[in-house]
């Protein structure tokens, strides 16, 4: 973050700033003369040697030059900001994924020059069923990937919008160990509500249930509102 990435040619912006500063000096000189003239006309008016219109004209000229100087000051500040923008620095710590322009290319305002990816403060994004959203704060959560061991994760935030097609929400998590950007894996959550796995359920007639051993015999226990293939 803060490292210089690109330097734009700033000759035109520097010339514009120098021209504005020269105009400032010119107006300042005119303003000093206008103030001196106003003081003279006021002195003569006090001695009844000048008319009120002459004083008013001098006062108007002073106000006009003051306004011109203020306007030039705003344009000078804008020119300074344009020069600062000629040095493009990294807004965050990351890596350059793509260089979209080369040396000598003409850059205009809003034109993409680099594509950056942030590498610090990485977060894990996962899509979860809506029914599990209320358990995220209390359930033990872990992140698993092929290149790392299981890591404990902490819920950062979850979206307030539900995907109507999949009945799912998006949630974001963090870990104490930095992860590589683009790493894929799984969020593992231990459900706080006991379930019978779908693999243990069987169908007998119109009912779905499971078998238990009772007095050395198998006994079928039906499950109310059970759905085939779901815990």
C-alpha cells in the first residue's frame, strides 16, 4: 500500500499550473493597485475632492479582482491534484494481476491501467442454506482445503438477501492464519440440531424411518415428515 505503480507524463499539467500561478501574480498586482486607488479615492472623498461614484467604482474593481483571485486559487488547487494523480500508488497491499496499458499509451480519466487484487485481510466467502443461517453465530465452524489442515473460522457478516432460486445466503468468514487469494475449500459446520443421516433411513411401504435393535430383533421406527435423501 502506497507503493508507486505508474508514473504518467505530467508536462501538460505542470505547464497549466505554472500558467495559473502567473495569472495569480498578475491579478495580485492588479488587486494591490486597486486597493491603493480605493484608499486614495476615499481620502479625497473625505476631503470632499472626489465624488461618491468614483469611490464606488474603485470598490467594485477591488471586489472583482478579489473574486478573480479566489477563482484562480481554486483552479490552482485543482491543477495540483491533477499533478498528484500522475503518480499512481497502490491503494492497498496486493499484487498486480494484469497490466492493461503499456509505455506510451494515452491515458484518459477513468481508463483502467492495472488490475489489482488485495492480498491482506482475506475473507472466505461461502454459500449456505437459509435454514443454517441462524446457527452460524453459535455453531463450531472450520475451513478445509486440500493444501491446508482444518482451520477455525469466525463469522464476519452474512448477506441480508436470500437467493430465491437456491434458497441460500452468502456469508463471509475470517481465520487467524492468512490464506491465499483464490483458494477453494469447504466450510464445515457441526449442526446443533441432532439429525439421522439420510444413509440410515429406509422406506417401508409409505413410511420412511430407521431400524433399531430391540431384544435381539430389528424394529422399524417411522419418522414423521421425513423426506427421502435428506437428514
